[in-house]
């Protein structure tokens, strides 16, 4: 018992000496103050300092415990590490700092020794004690079974407004499948993340998200989500056959929360180190450098080597992953959408789309589009201007495709048959103005339906 107590006393005394000497080396204490704290004379402290300069940090340890001597650390290593951590890597975590000094500065020390040394020198704070025991949820056995989608608002670049980092994380191996900065998390950022994962990897089985307003609808405040969900994201997931799981608390999304803790402790520091000052360059660095390095360091091996991702050939993801609203085409082949007039161009599929129900899409890049029966008809910019308008009418396309090869085409025949002219313009047939209607007044949808299709208000048939 006396041997054990004596050993403990020697270890405590050696630990105190090492802490004080490390602070003196870090210039947080003067050597005279260190001698007073240790209760030794300055002359004896000078001997200890000389042994440290000759043998390194191991000279400060008490070697009378019978254990083998530890590997010697060069005398200048402690000063180098403290200077690097304080001047160049002040905002790096200990693990992040250890990776950089071992890979880029060729310092060969153990992580635990570095951590204890920095804590004793007062350069970093000691980590708080762990909380109570909790059993972690088991990972999915295969990749592609469950994907976490979440965002974190943080000051990623010093001096710029905060933005949201949207990240899609695979549950099986912890790999980042998608990551990008957005000014604000919402429906558009969700669709962009889903499109990035689906195009690169394929369709997955389940999506795990929080209860944000763009993910679900809450009927009453401070209550759970409503039973019936028909939001834009929910409709898109249902169309793709992906099951949506809504987390009940942040603790339930611990896997993604811990990943964001790692991202917040590494990404801002690396952006500063590489002098990146705008989010466009940050997105490029995130995709090309940071995410591959993150996956190389933190990806774990899944329980099963197979993959649950399924490719989606032939699926128009751009139409599915977009905010959609239903509209009816007006008499002049225009569609109204949020104070914009979207003009439909001539199409090779139909002569016109008057009174046809169409879908207006708002894509993730901010552009607009109009589709009919799952086929995109036109694309517009944010102001409603048509992008890449068609320059050939449907009849000219049919006439050109019907000509035998080697013969000249004549898009405007000299004498067209009367029946062809009437059938081509049948949906704009003349009529006698009704009572109370001026010559310049536009026809209503109901009047047009009565004059062209006998009162039927559905989308009129048009020959392709």
C-alpha cells in the first residue's frame, strides 16, 4: 500500500512540474514564477531547464516509477507546436490541428500527447465531461437505405453574411453525398440537394429530415405535423417513391448534428487558410477538396457491401423536383403566373394549347417552365422572357419532314386547298359579334368554347 501511495505522490508531483514547466516554455509564466510555484530554487530550476533543452520534454518526468523511458521529443517541438497553434491554427480543433501538423509540418508526435501538452500549456481548454449513457441508433446496413438532409446556419466566411450549408449524408457509412451553400434553406435548396443525389447515385429508400415548414405542414402551433401532407417536397418524394421520416427532436438527428459539429470546426478554418472570401469559391472548394477529404477521413465501412441506390433512367427529374402550380392556357396561348404573362411558343406537338390545363414549374435555378402532360413546352427566365424560342411553326416542321430527300422544300405553297386553309384556322373561325360586345372586345373562354366546340370547355383536340 505504501508503495502505491508513494507512486501516486511521485506521479502527481511530476505532473505538476510538467504543467508548470510547460506554461513557462509557452511564456505564460516567467522562470522565476515557475520556481516559486514549484517551491524550488531558481538555481535548481535552471538545471531542470538545461536538462529539458538537452533531452526534451522527457527530462521533466520522474523516471523513478520503474516504467520504461518514453520516446524523446526534440526540445524545439513544444515551442513549435504552441506557436503554430497560437498564431496560425488558433481556430482549429485539436484533432484538426493534429492532422495538419503531422501531414504538412512533418511533426511526429501522438495525438494524445499533443492534446495533453496543449491543455497543460493553457493553449486549449479541457473538454467537458461526458453526459449520461445513451445507446446510439444502429446504422442502416447498406448505403442508399437512409439519407439525412439538414442545413446549418453559421459564419462560414468571416465578414460575410451567414448562409445555410445544406448537406445530404448517408446513414450507413456517414459519407457526404451533397453539400452546398445557400442564402436560405427552403424548397429550392431541398430540390437542388435531392437532384444532386439522385443524378449522381440514384433513388434511395428513405429521407430523414426535421420538421421545417418546407418539409411538412403543421395544422396547429406547438403540435405535430398534420396527417395529410401535400407540400411541394412531399409530392416530389411521393412521385419518386421515397419515404419521408420527420424527426421528433434534434437529438433524434444526432448523426447529422455531429457531422455539422465537425463541419463547423473545420470548414471555416480551411476557408480562411486558403483565403477564400466569397461563397461561389467556397462552393467550388467544398465540392472539389473538402468533401472528398471529409469522406476519406470519416467514412466508416457499412455492414453490407451492397448498395440500395437505384438509377432512374428516363425520369425527368427537373420537372419532378420543382415547385409546381396548375394553370389554364388563355385564348392567346399565354399563361398567367404571379404577375407574369408567359407566352407559349409554337409547338410541334399541338397546333395550340387554348384552354388546356398546364403546369408551371419553378426550377431550382430560378427559371420557370411550362409542361403539358409531363412534357416541357417552354422555359423562361425570372422576368418571364422566353428562353430559346422556337423559330419554326409546326406546319413547316411537318412539311419539311415529309419532303423526300434531295427535293427542295416550299414552306408556303402557291395555292393551298381551301379545305386545308379552313382546317388550319378552324379554331379562329369568324363569328358575328353578340349584343353588347364591341368590335375590339376579346372573347371569353366560355364564348370561345361555344363557338368552336359546341359548348365543351375542356382542352380542344388539335391535330399534331
